[in-house]
């Protein structure tokens, strides 16, 4: 699938800024997601050095 179509879908669905071209999509096989129950707890996940995603200013709204 051409990159322009993927980017357009992200702009439409997630309302990322149209000029935000720094998006990396990686597809993983389902078996790659297998992990211990301990690792699936919400407090075990973070971004940018372990920060809660809700505490990081991404520069645009994320509504889930």
C-alpha cells in the first residue's frame, strides 16, 4: 500500500497533523505479542523513558 494512502488514513482517523510525516508503522506477527501476564499490567508500560502516555504532550489531541 502506498505510503500516501496510509498517511491519509492516519490523518483522517486519528487527526494527526497533515504535515506530520514522522510516523513509523511496523507490522508484527501475532506470536510476537505473547508475553507474561505481569508485563500486561498498565503500570508496566510507558513511552519516552517510561512516562505515562497521558503525561506526555504530543503536540496534538489523542482521544481513544
